[in-house]
C-alpha cells in the first residue's frame, strides 16, 4: 500500500512538471521562449496576441522577462516526447488496474473461501494467492517454476504438448519451440540445446532489453533529428531572407544607377535644347526688328514717290537712302538637320546589355543552386546501428557569389 501511495505521489509530481501554467492542463504542442519557460503553443500565442493588442512589449507570462520586439517560438520536441510517454504509461496503468479489478481469479489451492490469486505458476498450471505463493516458493523443487501475472498465461491448451499431452517444461533453442520432457528425451528434439522455462524467460528478457535499448536510442536520435530539422528550417528562412535582401539591394542599386544615367542624359539634351531655342528667339527678334525698319523705309519712299517737286524728290530720297545701311539688312540663316542615332552604336550597346544580362543570369542560377543544395541528406539509418545521430546533415555554409 505504501509503495502504491509513493507511485501515485511521484506520478502527481511528474504531472505537475508537465502542466502548462496558463491552461493548467498537460502540454499540447509545447513551445519554449528565450527565457527557458515552456507553454502550450496555442496558450502562449493567445497571451502574446493580447499583449500586442494592448501595445505592450512581449514578456514571458510566468517570469515577466522582456522577450524583445522580434519573437521566436521554438518547438520543444523533447518535452512533447516526455508528455506522450507519460500519457501512454498512465493509460497502461489505468487499463491494467481496471482489468485486475474486474477479473479477480480465485486461488486453485484455497478450499473453504478462495482468495484472489496474485500469481500463476506455468509449471504447476495453477493460480496462487499470497499465502500459497509463499509456500510454493519455499519448496526447493519448485524454485525453477515460472511465475507470471494472473491472466497472462493464456489458455491451458496453448501450454501443453500436442504430441504427448504433457505441460511444456523446456524450450528448444535450436527450433525456438516450447517442448515437454518427453520431447527432450525421446522426441525429435533429442540432442538439441534445451533450456528450462526460467532460463528461456531470462534469455528472452535479455533480448527484450536489447530491443528496448535500441528503440530508446532510435527515439533519442529521432528527437535530436527533429530539433535539428527545426534548426535547419530556421536556417532556410534566414538564408532566404538574407539572399532576398541582397538580391533586392543589388537590383535597386542597378536601377538607381540606370535612372541617374537616364536623368543625366535627358537633362543634357534639354539644356542643349534651351540654348538652341534661345539662339533661335534672338535671331527671330533681330529679323522682326529689321522687318519693322524696312516697313518704315518703304512708307517713307512711298511718300517721296508722290512728291511732285523734282528738287524736293531728289533731296528727300537722298536722305532716306543715306539712312539705309546695306549691311544692316543682311539675312543670317540657320539650318537644323534631322538627328538620327547611330545604328551601329545602338547595336553595340544592345550587345553589351545582353552580355550583362547573361552574366546576371549565370550569377542568379548559382544563387539558386546554393539554395537548392542547402541540405545534404544522409542515407544512414540510426535504427540499423549507425554511429550517426542525424538522419540528415546540414551542408557547409558557402559564401554567396559577389555581383561584381
């Protein structure tokens, strides 16, 4: 009874350690914060969401440590495995307790008032209460008998030799079969390596222990592999952010340089246009002034033509003629030619641009290959006895190729 109470107390203490401090239930999909505390993923996300809505900084719900502006929830695969194992063992204990309570097997040696059996002897094919079990174990001739839990022996027919009708007392190691005494002496198993049931039981327990140890190692390897898989997942996301940022930055630099060149060329063209248009306006103004002056001279000459007095006509015409300098009405012309870009220069520029884009494609293909080859898979199987603890290996970090 004391042992049972101690087991209950230990189980309760373990359950407290595996309980989420937010929902007060066993962890479901547990995650860890940078401060070391663990919570159910859904519970801590709800708390952090409330903190965000209140415009407060992220903090641990348990120790109130500031978690910083950038929050990462790390899956705690090891804690999840412990919870699953605890629930599985608890289910087995509850089921076994209920079975024992429902199916009480009476002792075969009690005469007046049969007591519940606590063990079953496979050699005697009898169920024993605690009192008769003590008497049974005290006899030297029965020390090698195999004792099992009540109800674990199976039907009696399965423990008898079909050929001789005797109970199985030995185990043939050559053919891995249970046999009776006659089979070992006069039957087909004569000369084989024979073990008693107790020796066979111990041998099988050793095999079982080795199998359990191997599976425990494999489970540990899987847990480590899951943790490393999460780390690799985070590394992939980091690599993607880094490469995306680098490529975007380089393309922005290229766009900025091209835009600067475009603005410079267009600005120079517009400046030349302004100078040439100003020259045209100046020349036009001069020509308009000459035109107005000529109009005035023509009006004066037209008036002189109507002069009837010959002497006055000569005198007035001479005055007008002297006021008209010949060089002043000389016309300056400017011809504007059609501008056509050099086709050879354009073709050369397009070829240079094509070479540049080709080199850019080669670079980006190299970046893609490095992203694809981030993982180097390991084909070894830890369950088969491999010394490696990882089901995959992360490829060595290589620097990204330079743009220039």
